[in-house]
């Protein structure tokens, strides 16, 4: 496996400012998408440096009607004690992103299941995907879900993104986006309807990536505090590092 790092993962958004301390990502087409509108620190940050970046991002977002602040810290970096205390005092939520990678030949062989069908999205099934994502995204608010519909349609025409649907007994119940580059394929936005979980559908969506791109490394980002990460480890994914992320929504 070639050396894989967080730089191989996909960020939806443009860098609108970069200095010696951080990169500022912004996506004006979807201002409510936290993962597209944030600051990523390039090196460890002191409390004073963080507050300065925080003031900049707050002013930038307020001018555009954005009500969140999100920051990512460098790979495998643990913020200093005084910065952690500040983040807790101000009310930031703290999360952990973990990077995993696997060679397709290392993915477990799955038994056949005629009830599950995995297919690439076509022009004819695009609205099926749009509506399915909309229902799943409502938990993040109606505004987010509505804007995500247009994003899904735009991404259908993006040659580096392959949208995939999962059907259970001919009903669309899940999906995943595959972000394709020369060396890697990133599994992104994998979701299964609550009533259809624990049926092996998520594993078959992953298997689709493995069989479609046997000569690339498959990568994904997982929530370091969530249970799916344990599934990835059991499926032979290799853990490659973490990033702290913090978020505050007014």
C-alpha cells in the first residue's frame, strides 16, 4: 500500500485564505454544510493563535449569515491544556476523525444475497438517490436537506464522483459516494435506512468499491467516537491516524 494520508481525502470547498498557520475552506453554494466551511490548522496552535483565527472566521461567517464555527487540527495533534480549557468554556463540541485504508484484496469475501442489489446511479435513478438522501438528511434540518438535493444533482455530473445505490428487495434503502482519484477511492456519505441496517447492505456497498476499483487503495474517514469504526477494523482496514475537530453552532 502506497503512503496514504489525510491529504488524499476529498474536501468540498475552495481555499479562500492560506497563511503559515491555517487554510480556510469555503463553499458558497452550501453555506450550512459545516464540512465545507471551516479552518484547518497546518501546525499546532497556541491559545492566542486560535483566538485570532476564531475572530477572523466568526467575522467572515457573520457577514454571510453562517451561524457555525468549525476548526480542524493537524494530524495526530492533541491541543494544549489551556486551549482545551478555552474550547470547553466557550462551548465547542469536540470530535475525532480517523483515517482508514484497505487494499481491495484484503476486504472479506461476502456470501451471496439475492435480496441486495448494488448499482451505480444513472440519469433514470438520480431522483431516487436525491429523495433518499433528502429523507436521511432531514435530521440535520430542512434547510440543509433542501440544499443537499441540489448538491447531489451537481455531483452526478462530476466525473470524479460515482454515486451508488443499494436496493433491498427492489426498494432503494442506502447509498454511498465514491470519490475517485488516480491512486485512491474514498468511501463517503455511506448511509443505510434505519429499518434496513444490520442486513449486510453497508458491507456490500463497500464491496462494490473493492470490485470496481481493484487496483486502487480504498480509504474512508470515520467518527472516532462512533461504532462503525469497529466494523472497519474487523473488515481489515488499517488505521492511519486522527484529527481533532471542533464545532460550535450558535
